[in-house]
């Protein structure tokens, strides 16, 4: 049965009926019809029709090469080209009738071409198999999607780096084990997020490099006896080179696994960032206000403003990792060359594309509306003696070995706990009871600002370094588009 795309009336049914099951492109050696159950089970057109543009582009390149090589005539190529272009228009206007009987996107388009142009259409599949065809389509599709994802990552990075520069002097608590550790600047924190995305970007670019090899010409598995020109089709389709081995060409799905892995790592990053936003927006901390456009209310508690979007981004990381595991497991133990298992690569891969893109889009859209409350961040940064390490370092500067300095400061911290005070509030005379090396200049060290500005080296949290790192990061991002 041919099923119409959304919005189509069922006048297509009639057209579909004239096509019996025996019209399958591979029906020659079969004497009996396939069962409906089997047809529904094995079809992929319901989801691989997403690849129609790439399938048509691959067919156009293949047909042009066949005519350049004299395998088909120029007139036949022109008919094929005209027919395929019409089919593309029909698909895009929603008029094309997809058929489950025709199994997948490849046979749907090829059979429609034959219906449309007759004999010439039957020559399109010369020297080609669905095995190299599907891998070509997938790779073309992935290259496009990777470029789109890289653009989305770049957009986020630009915003993060711009904000980091603005927030280079905003003090916030730095935590390890979720306990007060050392003060940092918010700009520094944003640049840490930027580094995660920087690696994601580079991972996707690497992945694109390996995706950009053309399997066309591998045919079913062994190559073909026709005088094909693989370089011509590869170049025409925008591939950097042809795949070196035809068995590998039809069976390799590393690009799918790699893409899913890149996507999973990116989604793990997004989940970590989302988690921080959820924490920071708790009224008890109130470091940031996530814009109302990206929060939801409660149906029972009138006061609620929940960070659902951040939570969903966090939750979707589970689904991304699931897609990766699915793809890895599909490939596990598959002998050479093509096996039908590979048809199962599409849904997790498409879902990975959709998940990654939607999360990047939403995150990019929500970033500018996030309002920072620097006073709350700075207040929280004073809690828990986060400059204790600075005091120990100060004593090291006064010729006390670090281990001894650590012990002395530990005792001073104990004093603050019992006396409900903070390091920087203890009077000098009291501090000197713990060590007579402590002098007036100690207060330059144990304030939040003192602690931060001393970490003035590449990768450090000092405002000066953050501004420099932001400049460097922006230069790296801008160099991409050139
Ligand atoms: N729909 C198939 C897939 O996605 C196309 C290749 C089918 N090849 C075959 N020999 N049955 O993998």
C-alpha cells in the first residue's frame, strides 16, 4: 500500500493499487508474494524517507557518471535527471505517494522513476546496489547535519565567551564535592563550559572527516564490472575521497557510532550545565534567574517557577547515550559485508540528530535571558572559608613548609567553626596565636578578591586572565568561519 504524506487525500490509493506486490524491484526470483506482516516488519520507508534529497543527489551523480563513462547514453541520463527532479518536487510538495511495498526510500524513488520515464529509469541501478547507495545517502545526510550542529555549537560558544568577558570580575563560590573549595569568577566558570563545547566542536569536525569518504562504487560488496569513475561521483557529491575497500564501503558504520558518541559526550556536557542551572536557580542559592520563557509553573503550587527546560535537557542525555548503545550493539559481531541489521542504524541516528540539535537550539535561545545575581554569588562565596588554601600559601611564603602550614590553617579553620566566624574576620592578634609569622599583609591574601587575583596565570581564575582567555577563545571561534 502507498501511504500519502500528511495532508494528502486518498486519491493516491487508486494509483497505488495498480502496482501489485509482484512489482517489487527484486521480485524476479520469487514465485510467491511477501506477507503483509513481513512487509510491515522489514520496511524502512516510514523513517528513511528523510533521506530522499541525498538519495536523489546520489542517483544524479551516479547516472551522470554512467553516461560520462558510456554505460548509459546522454539522452538516458537526461531523462533520468528530469524524472528525479520531478520526483523531488513531488516529495517536497507532499504529492509523492510512499509505498510500504517498495520497502525503502531507494526503491520508492527508483520505482517511481521507472513508472515516470520507463526504460531509461530501469538503467539507473546499473553498477550500483542499495548497499553502497544507503551508505552514501547516510553519509551525505550526516555531513550536512554535522555542519548544522557545528554552527549551533559555535553560536553557543560566541554567547558564552561574550558573557564570560562581561563577568570576568564576578566572584562566585568554586566547589569540589559540592563543598566550598576556592572562590572563582563566574566568567571563568563560563569559559569552562566553553571548553567543553570547544572539544565537542572539534570532535564533530573529526567525525565529519571520516564520514566524508564515498562508498559509491562498492556496489553490493565486491565492486562492479562496469567501467565506473568513483572519483567523479565522490567529488560531485562533496566527498573528500573514495572509500578504499568495497567490503568496508558497504558495511562500515563507524561514522554512525562516532557521531552518536560525539553527540552523547555533548549531551553529557549539556546535562552537567543544565544541572548547574537547576541548582543555581534554587531560591536558597538564587545565583541566576532563568527567564520565564524557559520555565514552567505548577498545576497545584501557585508559587512555583520550575526549570523544566534545563531538566529536560539533562534528561535527554539518557536518550542520547541509549542511541549510542543501540548503534554499538547493532554493529557488534556483524561479519562482513552488508547485513540487514544495518537498517536499524537509522532511527537511533536520526533521533540523535534531533535530540542534539533541539537541545543546542533551546540552550542557545535560553542563554541571553539568564540573569545573574552577583551579590548572591559573592555572598555564597564567603561561606566555608574558601581562602584557607591562600592562608596556607601565605605561610609558605613566610618560610613554613606547606605540610606544617596546612596543619596550622586547619587549626584556625577549627577555631572559625567553633566560634561561628570566618577566616577573614579573625583579628590579627588572634591569628598570631596560631603562628607568629602572620602579619598585617595577611588580609590582602585571605579576602576573596586577593585569592582570585593571585591566580593570575594561563588557565587561572583572575579577572585579567579570564579576559585574556575570552579574547583567545573568541579568536579561535572566529577563525572557523574563514
Ligand atoms: N533499507 C536498507 C537499509 O537501510 C537498504 C539496503 C538494503 N539492502 C539489502 N541488500 N537488503 O539498510
